[in-house]
């Protein structure tokens, strides 16, 4: 028992029940640093359920046989023949001995899943393991071996906040992944880098929203595999229900289905059967037409913005400060004058920097965030968006035309462009009859129209509120207009601008609220001006009276 006592002396750790296994394997004098495995197992989920070493490895656990290796590791011990550590290829089956047995698992949880092993063998990992590839991960690589923690434990390698790091250990290793390919191309190794910049990772890791998706939410847990091109909308639709339903009813969904049929019929010739470009997917900038991922990417899903539509205006400022040419917005002359002066100044600065097109648009977005009437200086000297501007800017999601995940191979930042309508639907038709770019332009024009009217109403109400006029009822109209704008961002997935479409109906509804708010704001401004004129008249009469009173007093 000397070995058992030595293991018990390891500082501050919980101790597993005494067994013949613990007596030797927990003795640092025999196993050195590897004796830590015994202490790791003390916090293992299996230990908390009353299991011990022999339940996985077999053998006689009687601590009285700790000095007799033959008795402790007896392969003929009837209750639990000694099996030792399983070979890598046998790990799933070893775990499955218990986890695939519903009768056994109900002892611990009546709702425990018992299909993990079966699912694993359907996964890319399991199929490769069956094919003799010993590099692929097994249960122990993801869950651990002797310190397995519950999924809900933040220290677990399969906790929602750590799953991506666990997958990254293999999938970001260029040397390990070099031997694998899919569809004739090497597997990428930048999935984690792109996911870390995504709206999903920011919600999960930065805002601690455990409902945000990580690797296993889209690829599956034990049956991990990439979703098929024709099933991605269902995968994304687990969370984005409305968008998925709209997309599956749209003409875009029908077009993708036809494209997949053409591609399947093309056989080995692939894209070249229809497209003249050497690599049409790369030329169009959209990759494979995988439903949602064609526009939003798969791992680098950044927050959708208006910048995904095409063609963008010369300046992002126009989206809030200039209505479409066919629907001019009339507001305060001073507000318009200040905007035009600042716009011209910024455009001149952009020209002096040699910025054109998307680069100019992105630069102007950054500049807008730092303008003095859009931001407030904190005591630290940092700028934070002015409350009104932050609200509108966040809701309207103007955005930029690129995002920048780090390059995992070079260790440097690289710019990755977001996919936009013009990436596929160019001015010179490359896909279909060229209707796509016209639809995209009208979607953007209608969103621009609603945005400009709403922003004009917001500014007008701000002028009135600063003048001391009550505008809360009118502010409710602005809120309803903003709600309509948010709904439009989902209704884009109808890809329809027909007069009876949901998108057009919601845009018209939003315009009614925005125009009502703007009209109320103008009335409030008129009331403010009337109050000021009345106050000025009252002050003038008071002054005349006081002067007359002073003259009368002097005369007396």
C-alpha cells in the first residue's frame, strides 16, 4: 500500500477510490509524471459516477493484489478480464461498450444517447479510421482520456466555448492536413481564423452567448461531416428560421438546384462544361453555390450589411443623408448645408489619397464613425458613437466590403472580400439573362429610400427635442420604421422586387412610418420656431415696458 499512500500525498487533489491500479499507477516513484493520470481521473465524469480504471481497462481492482501484477492484470479474471489500453482503431468500440448499451446507460441518465459510436463510424473521421488512417481523431482526442469532463464544464475540451480550439488542433495544422483533399483540392487550414472573425464567434466568445454556433452545431458531433450543398439552408435554418424559409421559396433556391443538376451531369468536366473561364468559381468570387454559403461564406460568416448589395453609392453617407434621386427628402436647410460641406471635404480627401471604388467606400465608413457629430469623446480620450448615430448605424448595418481574418500560415492579416451581388451578377451577364444585378440594384435602392427617410426623420426629431419640444409619440413612428428596415434585411432572401412581394410591402409600410415621423418632426420644428418667435416678442414687449418704466421713474 506504500504506492497508494504516495499517490494520496499529491497536493490538494481529490483522490480516486483505492484499487490495485491506483496503487501502482498513482505512485510517482514508479511512473513519474505519468502518475498525474490518476489525479486527473479523480475529476473525471466517470469517477463521479463511481467507475474506476478497471471498468475501461479490465483487471482485478482488489487493492490487496496491488503487489501482484499477474493478479491485477489477469486476462482470465472472469468479472472483468484485463484488456489494457486499446489501440487507436479500437477506441470507439472501447467507449461504445458502455455508451452504446441503453440498459447500462440508463443507470446514470434515463435520456442518455447511445448512438455516438454508430454516428462516429459514419463521419469523415470514422471512415478514415476504418480505412487504416491512424491520424484521425477518436473519442479520446476530443474528450480526453483520464480527465473527461461533462460538456457543460467550461474546462471541457468539448464545451461550446472550447470546441473550436479542439477542432483547430488538427484542422489548423498545415503539416497534418497536407495529406487530405476534397474534390481534388487540399483541405484548407484557415477555418478557425475565419470563424474567429465571424458574427458567430463574436457572440459566443465575446458576448458569452452559448446559443451561438460553433463547429459541431453545423458539422455534427460524433457524425461530423460537411453539410451537403443542397442541405446548407436546413443547417443554417436551425437558427435562422425565417431566412431559410424565405430562401427555400425563392427563385434563387430553384436556380441553385438547377445548377447542382447541371454540375452533376457534367461529370469530371465540371464547371468547364458550361463556363469558358479556367476556374469559374474563383473568377466569380463566390466558390461553390452552396445555398447560404454562396453569399455568407461558411466559417467566416460576418455580420450581413448593406455593403453586400450592389451597386453601392459613391459614398456611404448618401445612404442616410441623400434620398434616391426619384424620391428626394426635404429636411432642415442647416442640416443639408452641413452635410454637403462635410461630404465634399471627405470626398476631396479621399481623392487626395488616391482612393476609388470599394476602397473609398470602406475608408468613408471608418471616417463616419469618428466624425465629431457622430461620436462622443470619453474621459480616456477614446471616441464612442453618439447614441442616436450608434442606434441608426447599428440597425442599418452599412458595413464594409471586406473583413480581415489573420493568415494562419504567414501569421499576418490579410483582407478577405465579402461576397456581393456583383460578384456573380456582373453588368455584363455571366449568369442567366442578367436579371440578378437589376434585382440587386432595386433591393438596395428601396433599402436606401427607407434608410434616408428614417434618418431624416430621426435628425428632424433630434433638432426639435433639443429645442425643448415633446416628440416621443413621433419617435414611436421612427422605431416602427427601424423595425421595418430590420425586417427588410431578412426579406432580402425572397430575391423579389415584384410589387406584391413581401419585401416591397414591408418597405412601403416602413416608408409610411418614416414619413409620418418626418411630418411630425416638421410640425415640432414649426412649434419650436413659433415658441421662439413668441418668446422673442414677449421679451421685446418686456424690454419696451422696462425702458418706459425707467424713463417714468427718472421723470418722477
